[in-house]
C-alpha cells in the first residue's frame, strides 16, 4: 500500500471525544501535498492514527452547510 502524506494545516474544532482519547475532529488537511480540504474523522490522541472519515471540497462544504441550515433538529428526534 502506498504511503499517504497528510498535513493538518488548520484545526477547525473537536466534535466529540471517545473514552480512549480518540477525537472526532474537523480540520483542513492537505493530502499528498495537494490543496487543503475540510476533513471530518476520528483521530488518536497524538494524531498518530486515524479512522475513516469524509473529505469535502469547498463546494461540497457549502452544500452541506445549506442542507444543515434548513434542517429542523427538533423534527429529526435525535438523541
């Protein structure tokens, strides 16, 4: 498997933290020395390991923001 290079260029926030120290984070990440994208995924405490996540382009992030802004969270009955 090829090495994947990444650089967290900016931390945007922590969404949650698990009992073993892993955190679900939203960051700007440059993958393989490309332009940074918004990335949401689980990270081990020192960023030495990562879980599966989702990477969004600017256009996808704008579309996601618009969808979330239209949601009625009370109607979704989330716990």
